[in-house]
C-alpha cells in the first residue's frame, strides 16, 4: 500500500499533502531495528521451513509452545491461503529472499490446486485432513464451503500471481472469484452469503444458528477483491470491490464507528441488546464490539479505496479515522497498552463496557499497523497516534512476543500468563496478521 496516495488534500487533514511528517529519527531507527528483528528472526525463520509439509503438501498446522509438532494437522483453506499470501508478499518485500519464499508460496499453491479446490463442483473446500481428504462440518455433518475461506484463497493466489507472474495461479483466482460470485453473491440486498452447500447452493438462513452474513466474511472479501483487482483490473471485480467498500463503510459500520458483527439477509444487524440478560450473555459474541476488527477494517477500507483509484475519498477516510478513534477511546488499555478483546453497549448506556479484557495477538498486530497509518495521515491529532503506536509496540514486545521460542503468544500474558504454554500454531493461528503488520510498519517508517 502506497501511503502517499492516501494523503488527501481536504479540510479534515491537518497537514499539506506535500509536507513530510516530523518524527524522532532516533526513536524511529530503534523501532525499525526491533520490527525488522521480530519479522525476520522472530517470525519468518521460526515458521519456515518448519511448517512446510514436504510429505503431504501444503503447510503443517499444529505446533506447541516450543514449536514441536502436536495435533491432527488438519488443513484449513484460510490458513493455507494465508501462508501463500505471506510468502508471496515477503518475496516482494525482501528481494534477496524472493526465490526462497516464492518457492515456498508455490508449494502452497500446488496444495490449493490439488487438494482444496473442488474439481467437480467448483469452489474451495473449507477443511481437509493432512493428506487432503475433505472433512465434513462437525455440527451439520455435511461438506460446507464458505465465502470467508474462498476469499482468502483468492487473496493468496492473487498475491502469488502478482509477485511471481504465474498466470495459472491467476486463472485459479479468477475461477474462484467467478464461482463465488455466481453462488454466494446476493443480487437482492448486496453482499455475500457466508455458507454454501458443496454444490454452491447458498444457505440463505445461515448455518447451525449462525446468521447468513457477517462483518468478518465481508471485510475479507473486500481484502480479497482489492488484491485481485491489483493484478486483474476487471470491471466486475471493481464493481464488487466498490460494493463491498460501500456496504462495510455505510451499512455494516455503526455511526458510532464500530462494526456490527452479524447480519440478516437484508443486511439488518443481529442484536441481543434488548433481550433478557441470560439471552444476551449467551449470545454476546454475536453483537459485541470487536476492537481488533475495527482497527483492521480502517486499514482495509483505505487500501481498497486506493487500489480502486478513488480520488478525494474523504468519506472513507473520515469513517476509517472514526473507527480507530472509537477503538482508542473505548477499547484501549490506558495503563498497560493494547486493545481489549470485546466491549458492549448495554441498553440505556452510551458508553462502552469492557466485557472481555483479554488481548489477542492479531488485534494488537492490526492495531500497530493502523495506529502508525493514522499517525502518518494525522500527525497533529490530539489522539497522538504515534505515541500510541510506540506504546502498542512496547506492549507487544513485553507481553506477546516469545523471545525464547519465537513468534507471538495467542493472547497477552499481562491478562493470561498461561498463554506462554499455549499452541503457537493451529488452523486459526498463522502468521499473516503479524507479518503484514510488521512489513507495513517498516514500509512507513523507512520511507
């Protein structure tokens, strides 16, 4: 992402598009060195080649806190695709390592093609075992595909094609996009149905009690279409990219500046705020405030706006800033630093109550990236984003990074010291959030 394209000359920006940001060079150089060390020695050298499955293809999933193999090694489309994206992007970021990481990415692409793509019915399977045999959804006991997983396949394949020039990978990304658009896209209300039968039939009422649409699938579809459009500027891709940007920005995001998590088919938000206390507590995970997703979405919206070629997009810029500000004002730990896991607007209250004060690793990675992005865009803002960025990094370094065994703990040890013994890798924990954040921060600090 080229941040210069985001410096829009409007009244809401507090500086000229041509004026450089005034920063402390000495402190920046210190953080640059720490970020670089963490990315190279703390993440990339820990994950690769250790996770490469040279026997069955793709990437191994399960490693304990000491990075020893432990678990079933089932393979999910999300994690496998994120490995492809990470390795492709690292190959671009570090030219000296291009051959090494493109080879690793190509290894992952082959597994997506051979084992995770449904050659008969189309679309990517959600979960397979280590050897690539398709696994059924545990609750419904049938094969389910989802928009979220297929989005990440498009994302990874597009990045690999862009960096490597592999047209076969691009063809697969195109095929996945068109399959998803044919089966998952909702022409009536917009957006995409999250859950699909194996043949692509959309489950318009959701699955296992989960609503049919949600913010998480939506923001990562936006992310995937952004990456695809960079390498394939097709009119339909742009149309869907702009649709998802407008939908997320203007409908899914509440006017206060936070994402509404689950949606009905007509895009109305699912909420238990007015329900009885026992019902609300049972369903809090469906309508709470996820500060990590909010700061992540701020970045994804601005990236999408830039890649789509929107000029003077002050609407997206204002909404992105509002999302970051809302997270700082309501979900930031003012003592130790870091963004909390979840908050809630209880009925009759205009302030957020923190209902889960743990701090997961991916939210802090996304927070680090978005805080520095806002510091670049709004260097004189009273929130002092640069100072918060520094505090976020200090929190990560102290409570999340495992300086002995490598990588990050799943959750901050200030709240959960037992996380030091938690799994370092599993199908829901990879290295895409951390690697992307560190690469983006290094780009901004080094420019």
